[in-house]
């Protein structure tokens, strides 16, 4: 094992990807151009200074009335050519589904949309989001490869590692707390310590401290409609708007593995990049197989196209699947594949978030990528 291994981690989105920031873009700070299928993002401060006094007062009055009124006045200013050019920060393309949602919005909340993480140079894919997806696959791999089961002892409030039993490798409590979830990772990855005051996490021993990932370079983005599909209910009204990376977007991130940390017991275990690649193939392939079966059962043609593309790419043994960001689903995020069938967390919800269509059943699943390490 080398002391330091460096790679390029190359990722390609095979479905739209949205990584949340916790922020929203308000209705008074953008205006759609429905003919050109794009949206102008505005700086409200600059807009106020640039508008004539009468228009400024009218704009503020409409904003005070709510999102729909704000959109109406901005649409009017744009149509009449009275929108100051210096107030436009940038312009983004938007899907037909996004624009139609704005036009037909019956709830004011639908007029807000969620942006991607952004630097002054543009929207980027955070290395921390990718690292979280790597971590989930490694947790799965560690338990399965060691044939271990992590069982939460509710009486003592601690996790115990035992011999695995069939496909069940995780037995949490029925209502896991945040501490229980954090302690689970500490036990499986070997960085939890037992002392006089009970169990504590030694974060310096976390093996992923040896894995360093850069953020991606800025990428072009696309404003999209995200809907919810349920096979037995009409969920067309359950909608949110978000900035997404397009299907086909390519990202390159710097990947460094500090093998010396594990060799000198600086962290609890090694994470050799080759093993990490196998873990990603093993885990996310199983997630994709489960989702493909769901799509086949309910005739989700566009989703099936994504899974067909994914499995074609996986014919190359150096390629691995990975899923991240908003809409990834419980199956990908919570190791539901390793839980007892009767546990509530193992019951994968019937709803699916999709992007790019007014009809959720016609949309694409979110967050799927394929990746490859290059030395």
C-alpha cells in the first residue's frame, strides 16, 4: 500500500442530479421567458435601484402581496421591456415541465425553487456529497464481507457486532435516534470507544479521514420539475422546483487516499481504492436492480431507459454505479437491503421522486451516476 495514492474520479450523470443546499430562490427574484424556455435570475437590490420610482413602488406593493403577485409584476415588466438588464444576474434554461408548473401554479409554494451549491464560477458537485455516497457503500461492504450483523442492544443502549445470519446484517431499534445512527457507523467502521462515561465516537479514527475529495469544476445546469410518483394515488400536485445537473453532465474530482494513516493506526481500518470500487459496484448495483424491478412492475418506461443505460455501462468492470443527492431514496441511503423484512425502515416506500415531466410516472429517477477511477 502506497503512502499516498492520487486518482481522478470521473462521474457521469445518467439521470438528473440535485444536491440540496437548504436554500430556496424566491418568486420575487426571477422571471421566466416562456417563449425562449429560460429563466432570468435577478438581483432584487439592483432591480430596486434601477426601476423608476413609480415602478419601484408598484414592485414592492406586489411583493408584499405574495409570490404570485410578485411573479405577475415581473412578468409584466419583462413583457414590456422595462426590466433593467443590469438587474439580471444570469439566465438558466428550464424544462417545459418547470415552466408549465409556474404558469399553472395553484399553490404559492410552487413558485420557489431550490438551487444547487454554487461558487462565484458556477454550480458544482460537492466532494462531501460524493464522499457520503462512498461511505454508505463501504458500510454495506464491510458488514457483508465480514459476514457480521450489527445489533442494537436497547437495554444497554449500545451496538453489538455478531456473526451474520442470512441477508440480515443490521438490527436497529424500531425508532432509531440520531445517536444510534451515528454509533452504528462508529461500531461498523471501528472508531467507537468505550470508556468510563459510556460509548464515544473517536472521529480521528474514522477511516474516511484518509479519503480526500475535491469539489467538481462548475457545470451547466437546468431548472427542472420534480414530482412524486405513487402507483395507486394521484400525486401530480406534489411538486417542487429545483436546479439540476443535466443527464449526461460529466464531473472530475480529485481523489486522494492517505494509506499511511491506516498503516500507522491513524485511522481504524484501510479503505483501499480497489476495494472501494468493488464496494460501490456491489452495493449500488443491488439498489439499481431493486428499482428496475419496481419500474418494470409499474411500466415506468423512461425510468427503465435509465436502468438499461446503467447496466450497459456496468459491462465494463472498471465502471461502478453511484447514487447521490435529493430523491435518492431510503433504499440507497439507509442500508434497507440489510434490515429484517419486518423492520419499518426496511419497508421501501412506494413513492418515487422523478424529474423532467408534468406526469411523475413519465419522469426520470434522480441521482444516478456512473464512475471510474483514473490513476
